[in-house]
C-alpha cells in the first residue's frame, strides 16, 4: 500500500498535470504516493487529463455540475483507500526535492498525539519560477463584512529547528495521519470563504494540534490571471455562498443554531470557547488579540 494519499480538487486548472508530475519527480519515494483527484472541466474546452494522470484515482465531473471547492474536496476524500497519511493540496503547486520525507520527518517532530502540518506556502509563477519566501505561521487579519475571519501569512519560522504550534489551518496545504479524514469529513455545503475557519475549529475541537512547518515544503500559484474560477461560470454561486456563510456562523455560535450539522459539526474533545481562549479569536464579538494577529501561540518556543 502507498504511504501518502495526495488529495487534489481541480477546477478547470491547466496546472493540474504539472503539479502531479512535479510532486512525483521531486518525491524521495514516489512509489509511496497515491493521488485522488476530482477533475472538474468543460468538455471541448478543458482537455481530459486521463493519459497524463493514468496513475491517479480520477473522478471526472462536468464543471457545470460542480458546486464549489468544498463540495469537490468532500468527493476527493472518498477516493482514499486506507493510506496511513494524507496531504491536501491545490492543483497549482510546486515542490522541494524530498518533500515527502520532509513532511513525514517534521510531523514526527511534533510533540502531540494528533498533529497536523499546515501553512500558506511561498509563491511560484508557472512554469517553474519559485519566488523567495520563508516558512511562516498563519495569522488572523480581520473579520469581513459577512463576519468571516480572514487569514494571512504571519511570523517567519525560518530560524526554528522544529515545527511550531499554530492557531489556524490553510485549506490548500495540510498534512496529517489519515485518521483526520474519518474524524473531519469535508462539509459539502460550504462554498469557499470560511473553509479554513471551519477546518481549524473542527480539527482543534476533535483534538488535533495545528503545527506550522519550519521548512518550506512546496510553492503555490496565487494570482492565476485569466484562469476560470467556479464563480465565473456559475451565476447563482452567491446563493450557495450565502447559505455557507450562515452555516459557518451558526457553527461558530455567532448566530442561533437552527441546523443539524451531523458529522460536519464540532468535536467533543475540546470546546469552541477553549479554542477562542487558545487562539485569541472572539467569533461572536469579532475581536482579535495581538497573539491572533501574529499567529504565534503562547506555547511557541525555540527547540
């Protein structure tokens, strides 16, 4: 059996094939990788990647049927076949040599029974221009008009020798034991904004500890000019977006809860209020402490 299950939800992205090829070429043990890909494309406009991705588990979906990134990521999780570790990435990434062994080594250095690694990677420009950057924390920036928490890259970790305890999760890059897939199934009714807050509070309340890598593992294409997004193709996307915002606000106790979240709710290992004290985020009153704004936990320490 492969060791690492790589999850990729791709929406009309010409970088998908290059991302998979780069991950395989740069891996120390490519034979230990498996890929689960949900490809969302338009017939006649987006070439089917079957020949280039013959080694991957592929679910092909017409882009017109897509209901957004979280919906697609929920389907990607269904392609898991028991690999002990899982990596979630976006379909526009590049990697450092030996990235797979690096992730496994850093995860093993996290002093927690349930650690996960996550970050906003530095940027790259296709095809292979890697921009200078450093490993960083994730930090709280502000609350949007919809009451959603916005995140940014925070404090540099380039001088640390081990991964550091963090406060927030990134959706486009996280790595953990695959037990997380069983405990944290993706909520398909989310849309886009709020995905990372949902992941963060659900993972933390299920007992997962968030760590940020002290070394760069991969790079991400952020600007992506001229490349279609889901909301470009779906004129009623805002209706899904509004419902998703309401769903998140109720999960976070910002509104009266009238919904049954079932397996997409908070965990029982730790409480939401305990997370707010830990992170310095007050969701209901939309307040942030300086710790939340720096992304540095009070338990951060040089090793």
